[in-house]
C-alpha cells in the first residue's frame, strides 16, 4: 500500500512496483487505509509522515494495532527526520527521505519483507505464524510457558508445525544455550527404543559391541522433544515416566542410575487423553507430560493464512527450482481454501513446489494441481448439497470421508499409498478410517 498526498509520488511508485511484479494499492489520504487494512493483509505499507486528514505517525499506531505483521516504511522530507526516527520507535521498519528514488526504496522494501519473514519463521523455513487468531494465541501461550521448566504437550495434526513450536519454547527458555534434541518416536523400532533413548552397555544384547549414550544423556541440561510419543511401547513408557519423575535414567543392561536434567516437550497427532482412558497409553505418564497443553490448529482452520503460506512456499520453490512464477490464479486460491490439507503445512509446501515446477506461465493454474486437490473440490461441490442441515464439523467429516474413500478406491485399497497421497502416517489413516466408519 502506498499512502502519500502527492499524486505524482503515488503514481511514480505505483507504476514502478507494478513493473517489478508487486500487487499495489494507492491512496492520497490516510484515513481510508484503516478499513482497507482491516479487510486485506498488506505485506508492506509506504506511508508519508504528513497527510491531509491524519498524522502519519498516528496512522502508524493504527496499522501496528490492526496488522502487526505488516512492515511500514515512513516517507518524509529531510527536515522531518526526527519525526521519522520517532516513528521507528513506534514500530516502523525504517524511513526514507524525499525525493524518492524507486531503486533505493525497492532495496529497502526487499530488506523489510525479508526481515518480516525472519521474524515469523524463526528456526524453520517451513512454518509461518500468520494472522490466525488461534495461532497468535498459541504463540502467546508458548512464550508464557517457555521460561518455566514445565513439561509441555503439543497436540496437532501431522505437518502442522509441532516441532517448530517446541524449538521456539526451547529458544526462549533458560536452557536455550544447551542442546535441543528432537526424536521421532514413530520412526524408532520398538525393540530399539530403550537403547536409543536411554543408551546401553556393552554386551546387553546382540550387536551391543560397546557402551552407548542415549538421546537423554546427549541432551542433558537442555530440552528433549518426543514427537509422536503415543508410539512408544508400554515398557518404554514406564522408563520414560521414571526419567521425568525422578530425573534419572538407566542404560539397557545396566543397574546404575544416571542423573539427567532435562526439559520435556512431547507431541502427538492423536488424542492421548482417550488413549489413556482406554489403557493404550499410561495415564500417569499422560499427566506428567501434560503440565501445559498447546493445541495447534490445522491448516484448513486458518482461513486466509493458507494463501499467505502458499506465497511464502512459492518464493522458496522459485529459488530451489530456478523459476520465476509470480503467484496463483483465482481458481487455485479457491481450491486451496476448500481443500482439507491432511498433511497441513508440509503437504501445502509439497503441492506448491510441484505446481511451480509444472507451471509454464507466470501463474499457477488448476491444471498444475495434483488430482486429489481437484477431485476434492469437485466432491466438495457435491457434498454441499448432501450436507444441508449439518453443523460445520459434520459437514467436514462428510467431505473427509468421501476423499479417503475415493483415494482408497483409486489405489486398490492400498493404505500405505493412500496415507502417502494424503500426507499423513498410516496410524493417522487407520484412526480416520475407524472414526469415519469407512469399510
């Protein structure tokens, strides 16, 4: 958004940035910007300090409140530099003095956008906070619990960013200078889990040719992140409970207790509370790891953020593939918003990269999308007629069931392939089949 009472400057910048591939919106007054910002997200706002209907610094305060993720660059005359400096203290990214040179301001804009992305992605290129209220609230809660030593349970679907949140908690804790070790409990063979987590001594089993430290000893003093903790065996759960409760571990084949000082963060894509009640997960362990729970919203519940994420992934795909795709046509944006996103951000990233590779023009079109997304959008149109009178959750389940059934039919009931196409693991797929009554 470009805001300046000088039409010449507004048109100069508007023409220049449109040629550079930016989508722009121009205003010669400040107050009309307020309702626009409430409706539309702007990555960057160029705002003059002197406006005819509102002071630029006052407008800046409105922008910071309504759209904290928008970067703001203030434009000012040389004599007003102190005002511009004060505006930076109020939250502006930077300022530029007139006369305006588009090339100079273009470099500044690139730095501003890069800086904003760095703030919202933190330690991983694959996760963006976005503007979703639920996600913003979760980040606030994560920052609140980070300085404590409370055990945290992060609940969310596959690919929704559980490890990102765990890393953020670690990086804002008193243990941030120590190790953060992430363990995918679903990827460790059950017979080796105790050895991998707690270590073993030489000769304790076939293949144990020397003493070995486990992940817990390697992470001592730092944070250990147990992803998909529900996949651990009952025996391993018992040892894990002891480690959390008494802060000691015992290597496989040994009797000596080894003290460990760790922060525990666990994650799951299933309902551990129900599993504890059913006896498939230890209830005492559940309460130990659930001192503070964070629930990540799935991508499909994050509204317009889906398009924000898609553009971020497109930029990365362009870099990786040496392409210059500029965006998505309206049909694709609609399809993205309608799709269920079983694999969440991970699936979206893969879809965008694949589509960017296939795209022949400046925009990704529906013909670039995988069949499952196109088919689900067709099914959604049919399902709308079938779901009249249902609540939102019931309607979503109808569409979800239809998608899984169609995919199972296409791959001759191959559940491994179905799970791969949906971007979820086999356990999640089996849970969905049982939950939705799919035969």
